[in-house]
């Protein structure tokens, strides 16, 4: 599959190495405004200098390709994704889809009109810890899920860049992973949300880098989410810490460890054990890429299709609206 990669610096390096490791992928062009980043990526991938561009349109016009991998900031996703789709390319984009409902709808419309696949890299679904939780829940290990708590307290300084300028950096740029995992693990979509967001006095983010969110999910599940990108210390890994309670017991995840608690009637713990992690054969990004390419070959939507992912993104938009207005927001 012939692929154009846009965005090769920063996190784009992850995709440079992911594409290099995929034998069925041929990177035919690179796009980035940073000439140094372009040169480095071209050396790794073996892309000729005349196939390195500062502008996506030039790459699309001059390079026959099958797909576009987009690793640019969220504010640019609409421009780049729609351009790729309208040129007849399938598109795999980094999360989040975009920073506004309007941009998301424009990309969904372009995918519908062109008939091309547009997928989002929700790679957190495929890490060892979340895969282990997912398998345990699928087996019915804790019965019917009733409530979920997710805590993401990770002080992280990006040392500038678009995240530090967002109004709601942790909600818009990070929480999409956790909200998507909520849907994936529970098998339920969000029905309504209340939220609050704030910025502690020591934060070097311009916008509100901390939040508390309460989701009402389908099937009566209640999910509580607390997060901060400016906590005074990092108290979890990037997955966050999870507590998933069901009618037969509880599953927890904390810093790479999954535990199962079997419960007696009236809440007493009968047994506790650590579950072995299901180590993936591929990195999460490589799994997303493989699913994307396989779906194209079959002519079907991948698991992280835009038409599924919009349900996760809408959780973000609704939480932001709830935080702005102080009201309960219904999701449709």
C-alpha cells in the first residue's frame, strides 16, 4: 500500500518507525514544514528528497498513493483529512478527530461522499493492560457492570506547543483516549454528562488542565472520570487508573497491573488475584495500522472507523459544554 505521511516530527516519529516496520506499507511521500524533521524521516524510510514536501497539496498532486496517514495537530485535521479523502485516498489520522463538532461533521461527510475509509488511531485499545481488561470483561468475570471510576493524574509538561494553548487541554487532547476506552470496555455509549474544569494556580497551561466528569452510560452504568495534566507528580501511566465494578466482583488496573476481586454477598472480598497481561504481538500503533490496511483490502470499516469514533469524540464535546455551562448535557 502506497502511503503519504504528513507530520514527521514529534509524535510523528512513532509513525515513521511504525510504517518502517510494516512490510506491506510503502511510504511514497513525506510532508512537514520542518525541513530537518523531513530529512531525518526520509533517511529512516528511504524516501527520495524530491518526494519530501512542505505542503500536502503538492504531495497529493505529484504522488500517486492509496492512503494518507495524518499526524498533524488537531486544528489542522479537517483540512488535511478532507483533502486526502477528496483526492481518493483512504485516511488514518491521529486522535482526536478535531477540536469542533463542525470539523468532525465535515470529515464524516467527506468520508461518506467519497466512500473512502477514514479511521482514527485509538491505539490505547490495544495495549496489554486494556486488552487484558477487555478480555476479562468479555468473559463475564465480574458480571453486569454497574459503575466505573477512572483517574488520570499525570503532571506532564509538553514545554510549549498547541496543548499548552488549548482551552481544555486534558479534556480535548487526552481524555478522548479514556472516553473511547470507556465505550470499548463497557460496550456502552454515553447518555448524559455533567462536568467541571479548572486550572490550578501552579499550572503552565493556559486553559483548564484539570477536570471532573460524570457520565451516565447505557444500561444504567455510571462512570466517574477525574483527570489532570498538571498534577504535582505523575500517579498513573497513560492509561489512567481504572476501577470497574460489577455484580460479581471488581477489576482494577493501576500502572500496568490488572487485578480481579471476587466478591461475596454484601461486599466482602472472597479472593483477589493478579491477572497475567495479554501481551500484544504488535505495538498499539502497528495494530491500528494493520486493522486499517486489512479493512481497506476487504472493503469494510475498521474497528476505529470515524463512524464509530464520533461517539467517543461527542463525549469530549459534551463534557466541554457541560464544563462551560455548568449544566447536564444529553448526548444523542
